[in-house]
C-alpha cells in the first residue's frame, strides 16, 4: 500500500488523474470503477479539464459504478447514475451504454445484484477502481460488519450513513434504507485500487483503514490485503497517521518514472 500525502484536494485530483490517464493510454479497452460522493470530485474535475483540452479520451473506455440506491425511480436526481453523469461521465466522451450502474429499481433486487456482479467479471475486469471512504470506514456501501469476501448484493444502510447523505435530500425520511453495492471481495478484484480522501473529517477513518488491523468493523482496512493500492490524501485527511512522515519521505524519493 502506498500512501501519498499532498497539500490540497486539487493536488489529489491531479495525481489520481495522472494514474487514470496512464490506464487510458496503456489499455486498448480500459475499464474504470467509479465512486460517487464528494471525495472523487477533484479527480473528475481534473479529468474533464484534460478531456476539454484534447489530451484525454474515454471513447474506448467502460465504467462501472460502485453502488446505487434501491427504490429511487430511473432519472431521480439523487440516484448515483444521474449523479455520476452530472459530475463526470456526461462531460466527457464515454460512448452510449458504456457506463454501467446497478439496477436499484429492479423488481428482483437479488437477481439484479447477481447480474451486475456477472457483468463486472464477464470481461477483463476493472483496471482502476476509484474509492472514497465513509467516516465509519465503509467503502462502497459495505457498512461495518460486512464480510471482507462479500460480492455485489443488497445492503441495509446504517442510520449514520443515511444521516450523512440526508444533505442531498429534502429530509432524512427521503433517504433510501437499502442499496445495491459491490462487495468488498468484488472491489478487491480490481487491478489497482485508488482511495482518495480529503478533509479532517476523514482522518480517523483513514488511519483505521491504513494503519489499523484488518477487520470487518473497518471494511476499508481490507485494502491492506491488495497488492496494488494507492491512498491519496490531503494534509488534513492524513493528520491522524502515525507514519505520515515516512509516507512523505517515500513519495518524495520515488523514481521519476514510477506512477501510483
């Protein structure tokens, strides 16, 4: 696991966009895993800027979202399919049908989760999976206590997660109680995992995930088991890390040719 500590969220976006750009250049048909929430927004803004400048294209790429709310009608403004289109995918040149999301409005949610899992593993797999982290250490919507071997499935949200997301709705009562989410095991299948976090509100969760024990009580700690993980943080998000100085020294002395 590599931990990269940078001055600002803008710097986080730039460094992670560099890694995504490398995937787009090296793979004939790259597959990206996309996260929602506020943490990845600096990455998406940087990628859109590079596309607008004519230096990046997503025309040959496919993308898979981590999760989707259950029970929101298609096109609901708070659905993650709509959200990711508004902040990223509709602002670049993904081809029609190349961006995939779980079907949270399906009649048979168990079958919909299984179909999404099958779609994820049917091709060459996810080349780079972008992740955020919840204040309780969740990734995707794998709440504390989730199996570290879990696959895409229906999950019930904790009251804290619903409260955290209520700012996007008119009231807490409107926040769905269930989601379809990629499992921790599904996430770990990606070739490269890139977790981004910024702000002091994520500091405790980051420290538990990076330097604490591997435990289902902190689902993001499972990233310690993966052979290629990059954790890219701003200074406030890194403020609780015991080995922060070592991480800074390591990154400062990387070979110039070596990316994330």
